[in-house]
C-alpha cells in the first residue's frame, strides 16, 4: 500500500510527464496544422489523453518529413534530359508553368508507351525483360508477396545477380511487412541489394508509420521502365477467389523518359540505404547508347512527363496537378480511383466541375472491396457528387485498382496515386502524364471498356438507408489517414 508521500510523488511524476509531452507536441501541432478544425481535434486528443495522443500524433499525425530527410530525397537529378527530347510547350501552358515552379521534370517526346490492364500479361512481359537484362535492374514495389509470383521474380533477380547484373530491390516496410526474413536473406545471399523504405525504428528516431512509398517502378538497363498501379502478388493476377478478376493500369515505357524514372528510383534508394553517394552513375561505361527518340511526332505519340510526389515536398506536386486538371477541364473529366476519399479542396473542385456542365465520371471499385473502411468513406463522398451531376460507376467484374485521369482531349495520367488524402498528402507516389493523341486514345478506350463492365449509381444509392449513411459518415472521419 502506497504511503501519502509515495502517492504524491507518483502524481508529481505524472504531472511532469504530462507537461513534457504537451510542450513537445502542442507547438508542433500549432505550427504544421493549417486547418483549424484539424488542429483543434489533435489538441483535444493530446490534452485529454497525453500519452496515447502524443504517440498517435508523432506516428501518424505529422504530415511532413524532417528537413534533413527532405534534403536527402531531393538530391540533384542524375540524368538531365537534354534537347531535342525535353519539351516545355506540350500540354496546358498553365499546368506546365505550375509543374516547373514545383521543380518537376520536363516533358519528353519520342517515347514508346505500352499499356497493360491484365497483371498476368504484365508479369510475363516483365519476366522477359528481366531475363534479357545485361547490366542493371532497379526493382521497386509497395507490396511484394512471398507467393508463386513473388518467388518467381525472386528467382530471376537472384539468377541475374549471380550472372553479374547489378540488382537493386526496394520494398515498402509496411506494404511488404509480410515478407519473411528468410526470403530477403536468399536475395542478399545471391548478391541482390535489398533495402526497406522507412521501417519503424524507434531507437533511431523513426516513429512514422504513416508515410509509405506507394510507387511501383522497374527499370532495366536504363532502356526500359515499368510503372503504374500493379503490385506483385497472386491477387493482382486475378487468382484470389475472394476478389476475382483484377483490372489495373500499368505502363511499359521506352525512350527518353526512362532516365527521369531512374532519378526517382535513385532518390528513394539513397534515402532507404542511408548512403551519401548514389550507386547510379550518370553515364556508366556499359551505357553505350542512352535512350533516344522512338517516335517522331509528339502530337501523335510519345509525349510523356514524370510527376512524383511525397511528404518531403513543401507543396505536393500530385495534389497541385490533380487540382489544376479538375478545375481546368471544360468538356470531360473521367477519373478511375479505387479509393475515393478527397480532401475539401478536391471535393469542391469536383462539385464545381459538375455544376459547370463538365462530363464528370468517376470509376470506383465494386461491391466487394479489398478494404471496407475506405470503401464506406467513398460512399459518403460519392452521394453529394451524384446529386451534383457526377456519374459514379462501380466496377462489377472484379477488383478495379487502376489509377487514371482523362481530361478533355489533351491530358491523361496513369500511375500509383489514388484520389484520396493518403495518396495526395502522405504517400510517395509516381504518375506518368500522357499528352499525345495515341496514348490519350488508349486511356479513353480503357475507360470505355471499364464503364461497360460497371454499374452506375443512381437515385437509389443517394436514398440508401439511414444506418448505412451513419456508418459511412463515421468512416469518413478517418479520411486524413485512409
């Protein structure tokens, strides 16, 4: 039984701890939370439950990385694209000015872009390119499963490393948290360089679990690159009976855009490996012929631009690009995003586009989602959009996982970014913007095919039961971290 003096000492220690936690956290909340309601919510959480609230804030509530990390990730580009392939006048002049001010890479012309919506076909093409590699493989995924597909790729990477190919394997520490240590040991034993992105390491002051590298990127001999929305696992090949067929969007790029994609991988690798020097030389001895133009007419084919984003950026490029595209659309705006959880600015922009008479369509995943909370939150946001005139579709054939945007007749983008708060504020994302008529026509065809396999939500959805709306309203409260 505690004596009165011991009880007083315990209370004093608790008060001191409370004060220390508040002094460490409250100034940070006031400094970084620009939205007053969000700041008030975090302050109440921290004041009422100082230990739990402080731990939650420092692990998921701080939306920006430390400046020292930002400097590492934003190192100088390794491969500046020189004329005649670098072009600034293609696409919307206003959008190009915005991206230039945010230090985005220029548009390149003369690229060859191939589309994949079936992960099984994509995996087979990727395997062929990996086996043909002679010098270097850069391999990065958010989710990499230890299943038949993951093991198949691992065997190829190991075999190539043993042949003397430099193989770099980068995976997200949370997205690929189920990768066993034995799997990684086999890769390293064969000579594959492996690193996780942002593992949770409290002893090294890495508390953040909210910042994830959602990019999917493979670069082979600096000649060919793959990027888009597909991860490595049997469900992406449509072999999970609980999910069914999988509709996604993945790109194979060959041409002058490949060095820009290597810059993105190199920046992530330098940060994850905690090295001061990149292993990717600007001009390695084996690179006899840097990527040149494959097609000549940028208006018809091959004009693309790399847009990357992440919490290391003072102003998120992906958010700025998406906002500009939504607000500047005049005729049509078609969006495919399995997770529709927009912030206030994006939501208002979508509503205004619909009010202005733009043909706004949103393609979402179907009635059997892979994650229920984002799906319910998306329903909350979908209802007022439908009332404003937005046409919202639910994909019915299986899982709709593609991340695509088509605006008017001169802009399309395919990549890893969803139209949700997580992608546009918290994740490291990577998209390819397409400006030529051939690629824009390909994206339009993908949309039209998906619409025919979808069910449009109408008045019956808007008038759904009150208890469903209550659940959805509750789930949308988690929008900032979904």
